[in-house]
C-alpha cells in the first residue's frame, strides 16, 4: 500500500496511533504502523496527501481530523460524533441518530428474544453498516465476518464460540447455548456480543422494551 502524509497521533507515546493518507482513504494503525485499517472509505477516488489534527485531538474523544486531497478536497472527521441506534424486539424498524430505517430492507425481519436464552438476536448487517463497518458471509463454512475499524469478529452458525481479532471467546460466558442461528432463511446474531465487541455500549429500557446501542462521543 502506497501512503503519504503520515501523521503520528498527538498522544502517540500513549496510544501508538498513526494515520496515513492513500488513494482509497485514510488509514489508521493502533500498533505503530504494523497493521492498517481504512477508517474513511474511498474519498471519491481522490488521493489523500495530507492529514491534519486540531490541537485538542484525541481519537474517538475530541477534536477533528482534516483530510486534504490532491484535487483540493477537504474532509473533516469529527471525533466528537456519536452514533445512537435504537430498536425493539418484534419491530422491523430501527432509528439511527433519530432517523428511522428498516432493519432488513424489504424482508421485514425483526429482532427476536430467544425465550430459553433470554437474549436478543438480530439481522446484524444494517447495524454494522450504520456504525461504518462491513459484513461478509462464507456459505461453505457458514461464517459471518464483521470488520469495523481495528476489530474483526468471526462467528459461525450454531457455534457458541466466536473469534475477536483472532482470539476465541464464548459468545455468552454465562450461557453457552447462545449462538448465531438462522430464522426464516435470515442469519440472526446475538446483538449484545457483537455490539460490545465493536466497542459499543448496549442498554435496555424494560418499560419501553427499547435496546439502545451507543458508539463514540
């Protein structure tokens, strides 16, 4: 990968974060440049040649990144942003920062609480994409792969264990029956495990039966 405009985080001695511009966006490394992840996606095929910080920059906490392209474009990545997703069991819609959308467009799939587990499973694609991540499916091994910033989650249908950045873990340490399942030909993943593995906070309002997923801020 050809990069330019390499910049160390202002807090590099503590966080080991490095940013770099490339043809297909801004890349982030959290281990001093040994591994890289694209955090912006393609900037309209415009080469990123410089990355600047505001004086108060802290990754995911405060300040902003200014991303300059060779064609004169300027993008701002605000680190104070917060993504709030709200959804309810048995409801096919969710809100992302207050904007309503279908969880599984055109299919009407709803989050489901599995009674014997006491856990919620969902078709996770829309939630992952709302956060800015990507999701893939391997039919041969029946594996779901989720990528978001520096995190990769691998889950397998009917397997109560998953891998997060290569490390195997129980999906639910308290209930080893919790696992990805298929309902009506749709892959349903345990919501809390996925969301928390991606760095989100997950809340439950028993009065309104609302699940709130919060990332950033």
